[in-house]
């Protein structure tokens, strides 16, 4: 022990200071034990982390050794102070020196060789306040590393656990189907590699989060496909029957579109018609081919669902074609109705016998009631008749 204490301390002041230091010692001991018992700290102690985690854990272990060593030195000073205070006539000067002066000797020889770089190369005497500050710094550095590792594991491991649960469910489905699944094998290997990386180096694995999310999404998609395969196995007969009925409906819709086309080509001159669909025969061939996929449920689910989509698209296409072609007849009928409406207006205006209007009306009517109807010329003729009546109405 070196140096001298400050002003003399009374016994009351010494008791107060000693009591405070003892409470401080107990609190520090509790914090150290809590850190030692932290789940992530226990895991790190029981493994050999790699990468960034390994580097930071090596540094944290050095600081942890120093922390416990400093705490032991701190505790020994307080133990000595307690012994002196318990004496019949306690030495107040020594007690004051222990509690407020440079009473802790740090000897480099007391520290393991690989740890000595944390301390000065020569021994030193420091106060309890200084040793407390050094313990606090070392504790913060160790706790920050443990907290960072814990946060990384908390972020990544639950996602891995969810993916593993989904993989197990998918594997159960594959076994139920009795079908080998190389894609699921590949996903198993990828998930295993990710877990090994996250476990060994959580701090260096945060960059793998996108890959982990992609793997989770792929596993979920594979599980969904396997679930569909199970449903297809159970529902195949009913779905094949419904497909047969829908393909018959496609054939009927395509026949209807052709019927409307035949009508339009007779009644409308030079119609611009969309290409007529003829998909029903090919769809029926695809339905027949499904029967050759015996027991290959993963293949069947893709082909069956693809055919179901194709049938609905073909039905919609046939409906659009019929509507588009039939619209030409509708356009002719609309022009007929408009011509009749403007003729009635001419009568209301008192110009039913107007020679010009009668001529314009006759041209438009002949075009609209002649088969095949020239829609382009008829549209122009009705517009001219409409403009003539509008001019008469404006003139009063």
C-alpha cells in the first residue's frame, strides 16, 4: 500500500464508506453472476465460434478474465478492511487508506501471460474507485458482445426454426405421397448450411438474412405444392370430371363464336374479325394425357392445375371472340335505332317532307337495311343525317 490517505476520517465516516463499498461489492457480484448465467454467454462458453463472432468472443474472454481478476483484488481489500474494523481498537488511518487511498496493487505477474496486454507493463497501486471504473469498462465491453450475439441469434434462429418446421411438414407430405423429392433434399441441405453458419458466427451471419428469407419462401412454396399434390390425389377423379365438362363448354362457346361469325359475314360487309379460337380438341388431348402420369403426384399437380387454368382461359377467349364479333351486329342495330330516333325528331320539327332530309335518310336506311351492310359508309350517312337535323333545329 502506498501513498497517504486524505484528511482523517471518523469512525462513523469509515463505517458509512465501508458499508457503501460492501453494498457495491454485492451488486457487482450479482451482475457478474447474471452475466455468467446469461443463456447466450453459456452457449458461447460451450462452443468455438468462428468469424466475426469468434474474434469478438476472444476479446470478450480476455476482458472477462481481467474483470474477475479485478473483482477479486477489489474484494480482498474490502475483506481486509472488515477484519480491521472488527478489531477491538480499529486502525482508522489504515481503514481510511484502504477505502479512499491507492490500496489495490495490480501485479502483472498475477495475470496470465496472454492477458497482460490489458494492464500496464509494471505494477501499480490504484484506488477502489479506479478499479471500479476499470471493472465497469470491462463489464460493458463483455456485455455488449454477449448482447450483440444474443440479438443476432434472436433475429435469425426463430426464422430458421420456422423454416425447419415447414421442412419437416413438407417431408411428412412427401413420405405420404411416396414420391422422392430432390428439390426438398436441396432445400434441406441449404437450410442445414444456414443453421451451421448462424450458430457458429451469428454476428457474421446477419448478411445471410436475405438468403434465409429466400430459403424460407422456397420451403413454404414446396410445402404448398406437396399439399396440393395430396389434395390432387384425393380429388383427382372429381376434378378430371369437372374438367371434361368445362372442355365441353369451351367447345360449345367456340362453336357459338363460329356461328356468330357466319352470321356477321353475311350481314356485314368486309368485317374485321378476330381470329377464332379452336382450343377444345387440344385441351381434351391434354386431359387424356393426364391418365399417363400414374402416381407421379408432383408432376400431376402441375399439369392438372395448368390444364384447369388453360380451360378457363380458353372459355374466356371464346366468350371475348363471340362478343367482339357479335358487336358488329350490335353496331349496325345501334345505327338503325339512332336513324329512327332522328327521323322522329325531324317529324317533330315539322320537316318530315324536307327533300334534303328525306334523301339523306334514304341513303342511310338503304345502307343499314342492305346485306351485307357497309358499316363504315352507314356510320357516315347517319352522321350526315344527324348534322342536317341539328342545323334545322338550331335555325328554329
